[in-house]
């Protein structure tokens, strides 16, 4: 799809957030999943259960970080609303 600057482009289902040890963060599989080396990553990790592109880009207000946004059902990928 034609995504542009300032658009929401994906939907993410988050799992549990948990504390980790430096030893856990030094595991190569963990490092690949978070894109950081052990000492460089934070002590808390949040499980990402699934991610998928939206059917179309959706204009969202410009703010950083993680936040909720109202997205029309017609933009949500198939299978994401089955549990709602």
C-alpha cells in the first residue's frame, strides 16, 4: 500500500511485559529479537505476539512513543477482529 509520512501503517498485539536479567539479555536469540546487545537493552521486555501491515495507511496525530489510535475497521487486516 502507499504509505506516507504521518500515517499509522501497522497493528501490533502486545503480550506481557516482564523484567529480565543481564544474562537473559545476553542470549543471542533475545538480542536478535530486540535488536540490541545485552547491556544496551533495558531491563524490561514486552512480548510482541504479532504484527501486520494495515490494509491502508491511516493518518494519526504526530506524537512519539506507544499510544492507542482510533483506526477504521476497514483498515484492519483480516483475522484481527475475530476475537472482539
